C-alpha cells in the first residue's frame, strides 16, 4: 500500500492543488509543500518496510512495483529533493505568472518519477517514463518565451524519439525473452542465447533511456532546457529526471548484459565522451545555469563510466558498482544545492550571464557557503561526498587497467582531466559570483541583504548540509548506503576495505585539482576573458542540434521521402487502387443493371472517407490553435522600436487617432493590439505548419522504424 501511495498520492492531489490555486494561492503554496513533506515521510516509512505491489489489469499487461535496497535509497533521495524544491518555490515564483500550472505538473512528475524507479519490469518503467516526459515538458516551457518554447520543442522531440526507439527495444526483448521483468532478464538471456538480437534490443533501450540521461549524442536537450526552465525545476531535471535514464541503462546493463565486456566497452566509451564533452562545454559557457547543465552532462558521463567498468570487470565489479551508485546520489545532492543557488541569483537579478551577476554573492554567507560546498563536492575535494564516489570510480578504472592495458589507462586520464575541468569551471563560477566585483552595481548588490525568504533559506541550508554530513561520515553513512543498494547492481563482494584518505587515493584527487587550477589560471583567466568580461569562445557552428539533427529531421529526410515518392509520380500509389475499386464496381453493377448498384455506393464511400479525412485534419489544426491560445500562449513582448516601426502598429495608432474604435480592455493602446493580432495570426499559421508537421514526422519515423524491425525480426 505504501508503494502505491508513493506513486499515486502526489498525482491524485495535483488537481486539488490546482483547484486551490484558482482562488487561494497562499493556501495552494502551503498545500503543495505539505504534499512534498508527506511524500518524504512516506518514502522513509516505505524504505523501512520494503515490499512489492502490483496492479495486474492496468495498461493491458499490468504494472508491477518493487521496493528493494536500491529503490529504497532513491525513493528517499527523490522525495527529499522534491520537498526542498517545493519549499523553495514560493519565494522563487513570488513575482511569476502561471504558478498554478507549475505546481500541478510538479506533483504529476513526482509520482511519475517514483513510478519509473519503483518499477519491477521494463514495461511499467516505460509507461511512467513517458508520463514523466510529457509532464516535465511543462517545466521547460513554463516561462513561454521564444527560447523556452524552442527548448521545449527540442526536449519533447528527444523524449518522443527516445521513447519510440526504447519501445522498439522492448518489443524485441519480449519477442526474444518472453519477459520484461528486471529480475528475470539475466536467466532468460542465458537461456535464449540470441546475442545479436539482444544487442539490437539493448541498443534501442540504451538510446531511449540514454537520451533522458543526457548521454552523448542525445544530450542536445540538456544544455538548452536548463537555462530556460525555472531553477527548482532545473534542479529536478538535472538531479532526478536524468537518473531515470540512468536507471534504464542500469536495468539492462546489470541484468541483460551482466558481466559482458563488449557491452561494458560500449558504455565506457560513451561515458568517457559524455564526461569530457560536458566538461568542455561547461568550461566555455558564460551562463550560470547553462554551465551547471553542461556539468550535469559531464557528471552523467562519470556515472556511465562506472557502469561500463562493471561490465568490463565482471565479478570483480564491487568498486565500480559502489562508485556508480554513490555518485548518482551525490550528483543529485550537488545539483539540488547548485541550482537552488542559481535560482537565488536569478530571483534577485533576473540575469544569469556571469558578466551581469558578478559580485552578487559577496557579503551573503548562506549563499556563499552553500555554493562553495556544492562546488568543492562536485570537484572531488577530500572530506566531501564527491571525493568518496570519485575515488571508488578511479580505483575501479586503475584496477581494470592492470588487466586491459592502455585503453583503460587512456580512460583513466580522461577521467582525471574531466575531473580537473570540473574544478576549473566551478572555480570560474565561484570567483565570478563571490569574489569579483561588478563594475557598476556592486554597491547595490552589497546593500541587498534580504535576498531569500526564511523557507527558501531553510531549503538551501538543509540541502547544502547533506554534502559535508555524508563526506565526513563516509565509512558510516556512504558505505552503509552502498551496502544497502548494490544488490540491484549485482555487485561482487568487496575484497578489501577502501581507505579513502590513503596517499594513493589522495594522489588521484590532487592530480585533478592541479589540472583544474592550471586550466583556470592559463585558459579561463587569460584566454576566456576580454577587457575584464567573460566571453564564450565556443563556436556556434558546433551546435549539434543545428548542425546535424534539425537538418536531418526537417530537411534531409523529408527531401529523401519526397524524392522517393516523386519516382512514382503524382498519386500513382493510391489512384490505381481507387480506380480499380470503381472499375470492379462498374463490372459488378452491370450484372444487376447499368452501374446502378455498386458504383454509387463506392463513390459515396470515397466521398465519406474524404470528408472524414478533412474533418480529422481540421480537428488537429483546431487543437494546435487551441494550444496556441492557451498552454502555448506566448508572453507579451515589451514595446520596442521594432514594434513601433511595424505597419500594423502604425495602422492601429492611426485608427485610434481617428476615433475608429478602441482596443479591448486590458490590451493597451490600439496600435499595439493590432500588432499583437497580426503577429499572433502569422505565428499561428507558422506553428500549424511547423509544429504539427514536425510532430507527425516524429510519429511516422517511429512507427515506420518499429514496423520494419518487427517484420525483420518476426
């Protein structure tokens, strides 16, 4: 019962919070905070009891849930993250609109995320994974600016494509193994012995879940969604939702491909690229939240490196498994703290560029200490929790290098360099916000003492306190967490006690810190600053979404499909079929009289089908139009010179001067109202052409790919 409450209680209470917010906004805020802390208490109670639950006839195949050691840990972690972000949110959203929608989808996403992690089989995980993808879409689009709408489209496209590809993988697994239950995958795979088919299925599932985790090359949504999403949502996108993708990768890596060196090598390679590329992108960024987003990508690479090492080390994977698990937990805590700090900065300044927020953190002890703990923790500085998990991962790579030679030696240096870059970009953020002074507004920043409400300060302080609490008690707290949760990872026995503060382990941390100091002093201070301002030296042409994905999906593939269709000429596929039916109708009609029986019926049938097709098409267009006017309604633009120079604005102003009517109440002057009407009309037409066609293209690609794979495999 507790397991089901963890999932469905917040989802069931989401409409209650929405109804409260229609009339009583302060009560709504208190209500959702109470739901968050009730979820935390339920998670702790459920973790103490464990158990299983099932809904046998729901969603055709039924839903199953398990609360073992690994899931106990993350149920508590997720519940804590949601409680802290909900406690922080009223202060952050004090002057924002559309808060009701945010809280509604916040609670829905909480239940869906719990559903993924507590799933006992991949089918249940997929159901809640898709629910979570669509509910969290509302977080990204929350501000409804042009950047938010574009980032939300990217996020949704990656989620849809990843979900369809993962679904193809699940179809193949079901066909080859006859089960999707996580605990049954390993024996079923041994009995089946169809390695090529299983690798194909595993690759599909890896892509689908890896897209949500932010794994290269499906990471494109992550650096764009975080900067535009509200900071509390960014903390959850980074610290919680990416972990659902990691959960899927772990489920197949530790069961379907347990101890498989070939699979481990693939994951290790992808993890190394993700780890290094994310760190490089974060180093070049000059936006606070974008830097933290790219950092999330890099830290996911660290976790995937541990997953890959588990496959390469086989039964001797204890260090890799424990490091993977603990770094998942640590990264969730780091990003909770760091994004709440970023939210504090944005709440006060409404800016994120380092040149605009320089010096804001000076004289603000709570913000400074919290950000410093998050920075030192994620940088792997000794005595904090990040050092513990990175030490375990590093030891696992060193242990593997003794057997596998130079490839893992190379992986070790990628690991150390990526850790050094982490130190460099976190130093860049800390110095900019807390050490340097703003050239024009520093006196204003220094005078701003009330920068957080008490509940928000409590949320930030409690979250930051976890970092040293875990780091200073590593052998008591973190080792116990690892002991409790590694059964899910099927880790081998730990053959020796890890001495975290030994000279060998401190040496690894020292190398990364030295690399980070050198990069910061030689690259950041000398090459990434111009006239005292931070500059982004990363070439815009290297944006993978603009360089590859959008041209591929919106230009190349439609052009190829159009060219293939043109080979057959206009209407040469369906027209012969229609003519054949009519000819058969005429022939049959002659048996009973000259075309008086079947041909009119056939013509009526095709007329009805044409009418229904047009109706269906128009209904889709109408739906897009309704969404355009409601959920996807764009925020009003400020009155700029461009608006005042437009022909629509001048026409409306002239009508107003002549006294020919007034703008509707609340719409401002008539010139701006006419401009807004014309702009909305044009953009609605554009959205009907692009958004709908893009969504349909995604659907067609997914269905076509799924049918091709099924026909080939069956």
